[in-house]
C-alpha cells in the first residue's frame, strides 16, 4: 500500500513539474513574441501619372504604406515644392574617367548644377572616389564656392572601387540638415578595386533613407574596351548596367545611361527637378527582432499612378 501511495505521489509530482515547465515555456514564448524594436521610418516618395508628369496634389490620406505587406499608419507627411534640398555628389575620379573626356564633361554638368540649378538654400557636398578611397572633397554647404573650387582642380587617377564607395556614401548623405536628401552618383561603372561585392554594397546602402540617382556615363560597350580595366572576368557592359540600376531601384532613385554631354546636362536638371516634387512620409515600424529585411510598398487610390520609393531596408 505504501508503495502504491509513493507511486501516486511521484506521478503527481511529475505532472505538476511538467505543467509548470509547459506554463513557463508558454510564458517565455509569449514574452518573445512581444520583443519588438520600435523605429521611426522616413521615406522619400515620387509619384508620376501615366504620362510621366509629377503628381503634386496628393494629401496624406491618399497614401497607404505597407511594410512586409502589413499596413502601417502614417505619422509624418511633408510635401513642399519650395523645401530646400541636400544633394551629395559622388563622383568617380578613377583613371578610366580620363578617357573620352568623361570626367571633364561630368565636371561641366556639375558646375552648371551648382551655379544655375541649385537654389541659395540648397546644400551640396562633393565626394570623390578612386583607389579604394572615398574623400570628402567638400562638405554640405549652401555656399557653393568650395564645391566649385575643389571640382575645378579634381583630376582622374588610379583604380575604381565603385562598390566600396556606394557602401559608405549614403550614411554621409544622412548628415545633411535638410529633409529632402539625395545621392547623385556619376561613373562609367568600371569596377576593379572594391573589397565589397555589389550585393554587400547594396545591403549597406539601403539601410538609410537616401535615394541614389545614378548616371552611368559612357559605359564601355565592347569587350575590347573593358579588357584593360578588368580584375577577373566578371566585368561586362551588361553587368555594369544591371549593378547601377539595382543601386537606384532599391533606394528609390533612378538610373540613367548616357553618352553625350547634352544628355548629361539635361538629366542633371531632371534629377534636381524630381527632388522638388518628392513627398516625405514617415511611419512607425514595430520590428520583430527575428526579421532581417523588411519590404516597403506605397500605393495611392489612382491605379495609373507610378509610385517610386525605396524597396525596403
């Protein structure tokens, strides 16, 4: 009889212990389910109609933001055509840019940008890259004097670390004071000196909300032209175009591929014009720490609208 009582006591004890462990595990699971990182997300949004014209009459209520396909309420909205812009220019000054007058023509377009297109309240900064280094040639300033002075004396030299430059430059662009910010990259797309891959550069660049506008200028089209610049066998004309396009699409910017100085001047003006039409939208993200990449999608009630913003972060 004593043995039977002892057995019942043991069984009851095990059941209680199992119940307690199960309850604790459930509580722990529930605690983990509510481990969120609260983060304020800001995105620049461009809206165009079916004919490519900018749409400027939308209100906060006209936008819907989805993060990982979940609707997020807006917490901030700004659309001011006259708001000042902070533009960070990332200029390729590697040796290949000395060929075919590429650097000289890019410098002329940038001089026109600073002198005639940017307004007195607009900021501009100049970053130059070659030989694995990105140099802050001119800090953000509304006074364009230093930008123009440094731009004038800049010469081409060395190898091209394009991926490394794209990886570090957006973070610098976020230091600018204005809410409207953009990074303008001018390059022939030749890459032969980076430590980072295009995927690694893109992963870093899309962590911050700075659209990258890329101008691929006089990209070498023939295998013979690329041969002198190759490091390994992966550099192709199509590969250059794809990489530059990915940098822009993922960050909410736009890529252009040009071959003439007149087109270069026109596109620089177009990029400046687009910045004036952008909407700045903010929302709060409650991030499950288990997630890594979060996609962003923005819609308006008009299905004909073409809405462009960063793909995610």
